[in-house]
C-alpha cells in the first residue's frame, strides 16, 4: 500500500488557496484556468477576456490505499459538496473553513465549497505510471520539470512518456502512424499554443465561425491505428484537447482534461473512427465534452470534394464511425453539450455507439444529444446508466454580442434538455450540403437525475425521409423517484418522428 505525491511545477495561472492534508501529509496543489461564466464570442480577432475566467485548484497524486483528507478552505463555507454525488462521499464540516472526508479508493472528483466556483479537483490515479527504462529508443521521455517543446510528431511504434512532475508545453501530431502511445502521469500544457491571426475581424452579433485565424488542436491524430492515450493531464487547450480523425483501434483512459476556457476547447471530438474505448476519464471543458462526429465542414474550396477525398484515401474507406464504448467518465461542462453524436455527421453510417456509467456533474447545454446536421444513418446508439447532477441555478450559455458587454444570467429557471435528438440543416455546419440523415434505434436507459424540475426531452426530424424513429426512453428518475408518464417530463416530439416510446420498468 502506498501514496505518491506528484511534483508541482510553478506557473502563472490563478491559484486558489486550499491547504490539504492526505493521511496526515501536507500535499501541494496545482493550478489551472477555467471559465467562470458560460459566455463566448465567435471570433472577433482575439480570445475572451480574463475577467471571464477563474482559477480552481488541482491535486495530482497516486494511491492504492484509502485516503483521509483534511482540507482548509480559502474562505468560509457552510455547505461543501463532493461530486459526483454518486460516490457517496459526504464531507464532515469541522469548522466554516475546514472539512474532512475519507476516500475509500482512487477517483477523479471535485470538492466544491462555493457551488460551481473555485473547486478543488482531486486527480487520484489508480494506476502506477512508472517507467522502468527511460533509455528505450522507441520512447520519447520527459522527466520532472518544465519542457518547452512546441511540437511533437509521433511515428510508428513510438511512445511519448510524460513522467510525474513533467509539464510539457507542446502540441502532438501523428499521421499514418501505427502502434503509438501517449502515457504517463505528467501534464501536457497547451497554454503556449496561440492562434495565428490572418486579418482583423470585429463584428457585432456574429453567428458564423470566422476564418481569420489558424489554430492547432492539442492532440491531432489522423489515419492512425492502434493508439493508446493513458494517464496524462491535458491543460489549457487552444481548441480541441484530443481530435482523432479516421483512426482505428483507439484507447483513451485515465485522462484528465482541465483548464479549458478558450473558444472551442472541446474535450474529445472524434471523426469517422472505428473501435474506440474511452474509460475512467475526467473532462472539464469549455465546449462539447465527448463527441462522435463525421467529417466536418472546415475545408477550403469545395467542401464536399474535400470530404470525399478525406473519406476515400490511399485505397481505404473512412466513411463510417462505429464500435465505440465510452464508460465511467466524469463530465463538467462549462459550455456546450456533454455526450454527443454530431453535430457534424458527414459519414455514411454512425452506429454501435455506447455511453454508459458516466457522471455529469455540471451542465450548461444539452446533456445527452444526437444532432444530425448532415447525412449519416445514425443508429444503434445507447446511453445507459447515466448520473446527472443539476445545480439549483444553472447559468444560461450566451454568445457575447460585443466586447465590453458583461455576462448576465437573466434566466434563473433555465434547465437544458436532458435528451435531444434532431435531424436538421445548420446554416454553418451543414456547409451547403443537400443530403440529410436519420436517427433511429436509439436507447436512453437508466438515467438518474439529482435536482431540477421536469426533465426536457426533444425529438424532431427534417422531412419524411430524414427523421427520428424507433427511440426508447426507459427508466428515468429524478431525486430517486421513477418518472412514469410523459406528464412527468417536458416532452416535445416534433414533425417526422415516430415510435418514440417512454418505458418505465417496475422498480425492484
């Protein structure tokens, strides 16, 4: 039985003053920058202002034994919550500034004395990420300390290893590579990755992405096979944290994503991949958290021709997305959707997708979402055993119309949709395409909600051939009470939808 504290490197991010004892040991906390309000602006030529952000604390460590925490808070609180609540960890308030609790096993969770703000994130790894041979020529090794790297390109058979206490400032790329891995307990920090502005753009109420910047995702994988991403923390991504495109046999586990506050800093957005496992991850994002997508529309010139070239390449077809299991992940969403199919769905088929045993601890927009804006036949998708926690007041996400306009939460009763399935044309994401897809054979099962009023369920189709059908919503509970009829929901079924069923199996 052992505990190992990871070294914390200095940085200039905002820092919350928690003092933490673990099994009587004084442990250091790390810092990050996150969004304080769900407020964004479509590219005027610069990032949002820092007064819209705040600094939580993070505690990274490894343990294989029960842990007792004694936490001194930065200021008084009369109510401290540990999320996910489904862990059943209830802190003891020793004083207005001190709490104690026991964690029977390693988990990724949050300690929240001030509701959504200034949380303490506990990243307790269950696996020991020690590397016995740092001189292996196939391993790109970064040890404890700060490393200014810029760009890392992985080739066949290579492993990038970030050891505990390492902070590597870099973007990672791989294309047409096989048998590659990114592993370790270190931090991949993207805060030094800045956009390249091509021209100035300042406009009011812009509702379309402006192509006045070039931006790089933190981890970009294209046409790769047999990929593992395991254990690392990704901090302060410029755009997507992890973006696999046309990849096969991909495993992502024990990854922590934090520090997302810049525009479009999605978590894991995948495009036309096959055989994917994502498990035991924690994601706090400032846009969609985990997305299964077709190819998107961000190509120069003829979009449809570019997508076709990407789909059928070197004699291989990448025109489907199938065989995906996403399980035991914890989601804190500061902007965007939580677990999503779409919105971009340029694929002939998206199928055999399972989200299960996931906890959604904070939300701002649709929670379980299937938004088909292109032509995919989306079918055999399951959302099962999902735990959702809703704040008493959920801040409504807004687009900032103009610099200097402050955020205002003017809808105190706002609740996003629990379940949303649509086939639509989107003026931007559909990029002029004329084909529309279908959503069918979807199952939403065993959804447990804490807080909120009547859950919102929305389905709508595009036309008779592009609708939503054969969809089951089964066993939804709010605060432990099983909902038994459509009257217990805000239930909206639009045009071109059929066989949308609510089922309530008897409680045992």
